């Protein structure tokens, strides 16, 4: 791949006194270093290092090579061919002899200036002419990661000791930046791979839960006892509520958290459909639109919300029936964050909770699940019957690990 960028002679005048010229090149070196540090990626840094190096060194033919570990084997990066075009040379691979100028630089770290004409090669290793060249090590502060080379094949201007000094400084800057950019690119790649893996896992778990829900639905069709059929449907609703968590994580821009408002509203809408309730017959009040939960919080909370909202729809909101079939009343959800703790309050203004039911030692499976899940969240649950019924679950906001599976304890 060729990138035809015309070579421009630098503004540094060759007629300037050498000390002034050297000072101006140091200023240019500083500016080029700042510009290169803003490169978007490792490959872009390498390409720009060649482009800007031509300007700094006042030579057209420059190439970058990166070392394979501590060996003498180096791989190409970007360079300039014998026609003066910038070329992608990442497919090039060679082994430097320990006694060659490149090999000596890789071993000693000191730049080498070759002032005697010697064979100069193209990217295929073919000799294209003779000339002088300079080689400097890419040093990252701990090790030599490669080298940068320049020759006078295209411009036929001799190198000076000042050229060698400037080139060594430039190589050190590139070495530090290249090491950092390569690590940054690898971290980005690793993060992206983990994101893809997380999305794939979430997708598979969601699909498996949906398959289980469908199997339960098919099995329920063969049950003649209404009570048993209802138990199947309730289990199906619980599984669907968990599947919604994984679906929400798939849709979220942040793979570590989901907006709990959108998720819980989805669970409630599913329960309305499940129990054939007209949504307009229930006033839904919400507090805490912008709160987000981690996966370890969202799974238990999804089941808790499912159980308590189901309980409210089946038992609490019976007093205001309209058309003889739909409950009518108010359902409220409030999520609050305070003192490094989170709380979820689920309430309704319907019939009060039975006084003979102990919420901490219940007989129903639904409330037993609520207690187990609250325990997993390391939280507590309270109930207020001042106006209707309100359950409040409070738990710490620093639970990072995924919760264990629900046990069969009663």
C-alpha cells in the first residue's frame, strides 16, 4: 500500500549558523513530540513518525522497525521507498546481524552514523544504490523496542554528528510514545473483546431463559388443575423478568449497569399483559428515573419487583374493580440512593396486607423468594400499612459480585 505524500523541504535554512540551526531543530523536535502524542492509534503514530521525521531530519527516506521481544528479529512498520512514497511495510520481517549497524544499535542503544557509502536496499531487500545512513534505537526507558533508520539515497546530502544527535533524541521520543500507544491499543482491543464476550453471554442467557419460559408455557397447556397451571404461569413470569435483565444489558451502552426505570417499567407492562389488566386502570407513580443498577443488583431486584408487583395486582388492588374484571388503583415504585445505600419501595393503595401474615416467615413462595433475595443483597425489608401496603427493600450500593443461585431453603 502506497501513501503518496509529497516531500516538502523544511523551513530550516541550511545556511544558518550550526548552533542556531540546531536550536531551531530542538524546538521543532519538541513540537513534533507534542503532535505525535495526540495520535489516535499505534499505527497512526508510526505513520506520522515517518512523515514528521522527514521534516525534522531533512531526509526523504526513513523507516521504522520494531523488535520481536529481546531477539534480533525486527518487523517493519512504515517507511519511504526508493521513489519517495510512504509505504506500509508491516509485512516485512528481517533478522539483524549482531555485527551490522542495526544489530549494534539494538544491543547498545547508541545511535550509529555511517558516513561511508554502503549498499542501500528497498523493501524487498534488493540493492537500489549506495549511500550513507544513520540508525537510532527506539528506547522506552526500560528496553530497546526497535529502531529508526534514515539514508541519503534520494537527497544525496551527507549526515553530520548533529543529525545523529537529533535523530537519537527523536528515536527516544518515538520509543516512549510507541510503547504507550501499543499498550493503549492492546487494552482497547482487550476491552472490546470482553465487551463482545459479555454481549454474547448475555444474549445466550437471555435466549436460554426465553426457551425455558416457552417450555413452561407449553407444559402448562396440559395441566387441567387451575391452581397448578397458575403456579406454572408464575414461574414463567419470574423467568421472563430475569430474561429482561439480560436483554436490558444488551441494549445498554454501559455493559456494567442498566437504567432501572426502563427495565422495571418493562417488567410491570409484562405483568399487566400476563394478568390481562388494562394499563389505564392503574395509576403508576415513579420516583428515581435515572438510577442505574449493576448486574449483581439487577437480577435479585428484578425478581423482588416481580413478586411484589404480582402480589399487589392479585391481592392488593382488588377493591376498585371496573367492568367487573379489572382492578383499579395506584401502584408506586420509588428508588432512592442515600449514604451509599439503595432502597426500592413498592406500594399500592389497595386492600391492606393481611395482619396474620409474617413477612419474615411467610408460607407463600413469593414472599419466601423476596426474603432470600433481600438476604443475597445483604439488605433488609420493611413493610408500612399506613396507606395501603408499602414494602421497602434497602441494601448497600457496593455489591459487585454476581449473586449466587437461589437455594431451596424455606
